């Protein structure tokens, strides 16, 4: 059986997650599983629908095509238009191929995806379990359902090691799609899930409010496999890397024995001087924090656990700078009662905080989040089925409604661009 795995592109300006500088870790794991079943795999990070892609489809006799949109809880409207076009093109060129679309958020809006007649199967849940199971059914001459919602993987230690041929980018040579020219980085997931119920985030809901951890031995074993392929820098994709302090310390003690560097995401209230010292000693070079907004009561309402004294931020940031750890600050603008007048004072506070880098995002009412449900119930935004996923409204260039009651979409986008310029991180 010959299978094409596609990491899709996005058409929407402001977010194009799929054609990022990293191959898809989930598809790398899927490829590893399928190769053990005897399947022939070709992987593609798609950046556009062009003649080169069409020629690839014509030249290869694919039995199955998987298009997976599972990266970082990406809002589906970023990908939906491109996925639609991709499926139509594939079916036009190879009418008999089995096309499957996988999206971790499928349960939130199945009616939108199932409108695509060119798609044979839609998979929700974690693709490392659902897609190999789908292929097994075909190998057994079964006829799977069109809509399949899979469970969470109970034991992350059972995840296969990713296909290094994909993860190192070698399969991109000579094929259409993104060519990886930057330093190859190992991608690791030490845990999945989040226990915090921030109103604007999907992580807790999609993981049923819990966190699943891999064993220290399992993680270190995979790091060593990456190292055997010449990789020495790693990215941990955990929602909150330091969530479980004792587990983190045990992992860092083992990582300190290896000659590696690495980066991660976490919360600033989940690091302390002792932990930061150990992180630096074990090779940590960069941490991304979702620090949100300093002066905003709106953020305190949305995520009550993010109330901190500014001095706590300053002390930790200064220590990380001293330890040689870059800090990346992620901030949200455009909440319900935002005013443009608030932004200048908050820019000054961010400058005082002095992260190594910063980027500002516009708040999105992601379907399935408490924020979305509340705004729909209060008739402040329409339900997702009425959203402009075709990206035609001038005041909604990104295909989703504006949350702010006082700032129009275009003005808000301009303000965010100014903020990034003011922070010198644009």
C-alpha cells in the first residue's frame, strides 16, 4: 500500500502554521508505524497547490492520502480553505484514491468538514492512533465509517519513535513542498495536556482536563536516538513543560548528562530560581511564556491563575538573562473591552520586562472554548457555521469574528502591527 502524508498549507495571512520550519511530528510518528506494517510512505510539507504538486500526484500510484491538521490546536479556518482545494485537486487527479482528513478539533464542527464530498474519512482525536487503525481496517478488507472520533492515547510511552527520514527533511529533496534549510532540530513531546481552564484555550478541553506524561527513560531514550542522527538541539512541544515540578527535575537531571541544547513552552509561575538553574545546566537556551497582558482585568477574568506581581516577572526574567536563557513573550490583544488607549502603557511595561523576543496575537474565540460559548450565547458573535471561512470580509481578514467591542478588526490588526514594531520584534 502506497500512502502520501500531507502537512497542509494555510491561505490566511497572519497564520500559516503548516508551512512552518518544522516537519510534522505527528505525521513522523504515523509514518514510522505505517512503515512497520509494510506501507510505502511519501511525506510532503505542502506550501501551495501548483503544477509540481499535480505532477507528483500523476507520477505516483497512491492508494491513500492523509491530510493532517493537528499542529498546536490550530484554528481550523486557517486551514479549511486550503484543505478543501487540496482534496478537490487530489480527487480530480486520482479519483480512486482514499482521501482522509485528520483534525484534533473535528468534534467541534463536524458539519463543516463533512460537507467535503471529496473526502472519504474524517478523523478526530490523536492521529497516531486513529490513522494506523484506519489503514489496518483497509488491509483487512473492512469498510470504515466516514466520521471517526478516536480516544486519547492512554500511555504515551507506547508512541512510536518518529520516522527520522521525515523528521530530518530528507524526503523533501526532489519533491514539491517546503525545503528545510535551517538547522535540524529534534522534536520531543514529554507530556500532553493541560489542567488549566483558560477561557480562550482549547488545550484543556481537547485533553479532557488532564495531563499525560511519558516516563523519563522513554524520553531520554528518544533523545539519544535523535542524537545518533547528529541532532543536538531539541524543541519540547509540551503545553507547559514544567507543569509537574518533580517530574521535570528528574528529567533535567538526566538531560544534564547529555551534550544537548533545547527550548520549551511553560508558564512563568511554574518556574523558580532552583528550577531555572537546573534548566540552564541541562542545556535550556530558550523559553516561551504566555505572559498575556499586565494591566488587563480582562485577562484576570479569563485566566484567574495568571495574576502575578510585576516584580516577580522582572526577577525571573533577569535571572534567565543571567543564565543565558532567551525569553520569548507571547501576548494577546483584542479582548472584549479593549481600548486602543490601553496599549501604550502596556507596551512600556513589556519593554521594562525586556524579553529577548515578543510577539502579539489577536484574540480568537476558538470554537469549543468557554469564551466562544459565552460570546455566542450573549449574541456577540455568530456560531461558527456562519463564520467567514472564505476570507472575503474587509473587516475580518483572517476569517474569524472580532471579539473587541470597541475596536474594529482592521484597526486592531494595525495596532498589533504597531506594537510589534514598537517592541522591535517585528
